[in-house]
C-alpha cells in the first residue's frame, strides 16, 4: 500500500464505520497528515510494521478483534502513540484503554476538529517538550521543559514525583484514573510504597497548589483532574 508525502507524517486509522473513517481521513489530510485507513484489527497489525506510523487512531468496536486486544498487541512491540475511540462515554472503557497502553481517548460522536487537536497534542508530548510546552488548568500552569508550576503566576515548589503525578493527571483531564494505574505510570510497578503513596502525593499537591477542586476524588475508583 503506497502512501504519498505529507509534512505531518502518517496516521494509521483503524475504524470499520465508513462515515467516521472517511470524515477522520478528510480532516487529517487537510492538516497535512498521510492517512492509512483500515477497517479490521488483524489487517492493521499486519500493516503497522510496513509503514513509518507516527500515531494510531483505534476504534474499540472492530469486526474481528476488539481495539483493546489490538492495543495490547501493538504495545507488545511498539511505543507508537494510540488514541482510542469509544462508542459509549463509559468510564470502564476509558480506564481499560489507558491500562492497556492508550495515550488518549475520544468518545463518539466527536468533533473531527477535536480529534485533530488531540492528535497534535499527543504528538507534541511524544516528540518531546518545546520551549513553550505547557499544561493549563485554570490559573495553574505546568511547564514541562523547565518542570515548573505556577498558580496565579506564583511559583510552586513540587518534588519530582509530585510534578510527574500532576502532569499525568492534567494530561488526562476528566478521566478517572485508578490508584493502581497512577502508581504504575508515575512510580513504576516495582515501587514498594503501595497505593497509599498515591493518596499522600495527591494530598500534598492539593495543599501546595491551594486548589483542592483541581484534583477530585472519585469514591471507590481513584482520582481525576477536573476539566477546564
């Protein structure tokens, strides 16, 4: 399968619905991406090694193997960024997608402009921070390159893990993240402190930032950063 040249690189779209796949391809191509659009998981896995794919847009509900299994198999051999598309705005789907290695998710129906914006945001994170790379949540600003945090333009001193935890939460605003997932992504599975460590660091972040409403506790599930 031959692809043309585009300044944004090649995006692999795995989506069996004709209308959605066509719309996604149109908007990505307008933004100077090449698009390789496939309709089945096995076919996508076979093509992945044949092209220099920068990012995968992956539907959960595929006709052969589901998107979760495709994501697992991709992660077993590649660190290519993955954005998952879910048919329902269900927390278990979102959490499961993140747990098997997805970098972001979007719920159908979605704005194609938002999808393109998320593609660019994920690629910026993967390609490395730029001088102006930052996350903003109200008056809280996180600057990745300098590992700096300000609240209402006042600098806030955070430890390394507090900074990493805040960044991960803000990268997934609105998504409920389990303590186990946070422990895995921020500390690593071998960290001996257990999930209590997550609670302690969240408490410290709330105290230091002075914005307790920024990081919400979801009883029985974990934490999420409020959307802004």
